C-alpha cells in the first residue's frame, strides 16, 4: 500500500499540517523540520497525489487538447509542441481525437470538463462554437488551434489556409497544368474549405484552367486511395493533369492508387501537391510536394495563449502563421502531357 501523508507525519514525528506545509509552503517551516520530513518522504517512498489535491481546490494542472485526428502526423507534431511547452510550465496535456465527429467531440469536452482541466485547446469540427462559449463562461480557458476565430472572440493559432491553397494551385498553374482536381473533405471542416477557396481564387484568374472537386468523407489515406483509383480509371481527355489534396494523408493514398494502377505517372501525367508537409511526405515512393505548416510551433504558441488567459488576461489574440510550399518530385521533373 502506498504511503500516505499521515504515514509521513508519523515517521517524522510531526503533524499532518506540518507535512502539508513542507510540500506546499516550505518557507513556513524550519529547515530542520523540512529536512526531517523530506527524509521520511524518501524513506517511505511517498508520492503526493496532485490530482486529488487539485480537485479539492477546484483547480487542475492539466490542459485538454482535442484534434481532428490523432492518427494524422500533423496533429501528433502539434500535440508534441503543446506538450513540451506545457511541461515546461508545470502542466500536462490530455490528448483526444474527435475523428471529425461532432458527437465524439462533445463526449471529449464532457470528459475534460469533468476532469476540471485548467484550459482547453481545440481544433473544432464545425464552426458552431456554442459549447466552447459555455465552457469559457464556466471558467475554462479556450484557445482554437489550426483554425482562426472568425469574430475574434476566442484566441487562436492557425495557418493562413486560404494562402496555402493559393500557393499550391499557383505552383501547379506555373507548371503548365490546366485541369486541376481538389481532393478533400468534409468541406464543412473550415481548414478544408479555406484551402479550396485559395485554389479557386487562382483558377479564376486563368482562362482555360479548370478545377474539379472531389469531396471525401475523411482526410485519410484510404479516402485518397479511393479517389485516386477513380481518377486513374478516367479516360485521358477527362482526367486531371494535376491534383491538390487537402492534406498529405490523402496525397499518399492517391499516389498508392496511381502506382498500383500503373496507368499514370507522377508527375509526368499527373502532378500532385499535398498539405501539412508531414515527415512521410518526403519519404513517399514519389516524394510529395506539400504546403508546410509549423505544427509544433502552433501547439506551443497555443499553450502560451492559454496560460496567459488562465492567468486572467482575457483579451483574445489571433496568431496566423504563413504557409510555405516545399517542392519535391511529385510536381518537379515532369511536364504536362
């Protein structure tokens, strides 16, 4: 059985209150008593139960983080950045994935509220933030990650996804591609719709350049493979000569389908641009050109904003990073046919 505070007090020959002061306010205790209590703690192997203590005072040293998909390396890197910054500030991060489901997101918010997290970082599935408003009004600090706050009512850390879609499409147009396909979804996810918006703004400027949209049910390799198989089966005159996917997992699925099909070459027949620049993008069978987001920095910056708000500064701040196109073999080295 684990040693208790009472056990430590008995071993050190002091009161339970004195042990509590040594743990929480050592400046109020004489050095000799601190040494005696510390020796008893070490001898008994006592470990303080911070979780119970924090619940008693209605405060937690944990931060909840809800992302769209924990299997996506972009969000893994984001969580790693958040965790590093949180640990350095004396907090820990509890991670949950909504799987792009509003029901699952709601369940996670329920659990985090029950845990009395000190704050919440979230990449919401949809634009309705009513639940987040209620959480904040109840005293839980909230910061949006990987998407902005349209009305600036919440602090947020995001990337300019409209610009990201624009640079992706512009890169393809500059390569001479004229039949561009956008693959991504659900379009109700704000990041996806903004990347599409950026691509559409480029295509609208060029006569003879078209953009077809393939909405997916999720941002996964499997969905990318499904659309890639469909595109590979199209006759030459109706299939795209360029593809822009809403994330790199979709791009990897597309490449898998095209390589397995064997009828289309990347980039000679179809140029491909992904989004996020996860590590796997550069390691794909055909290294994927991708729009880079500073994932770890998004996570760490979001923790900074959250802790500032939890400390009493409730003035919302929107931090927007600019994306960067990383060109690789999936667009370079081949010309439009």
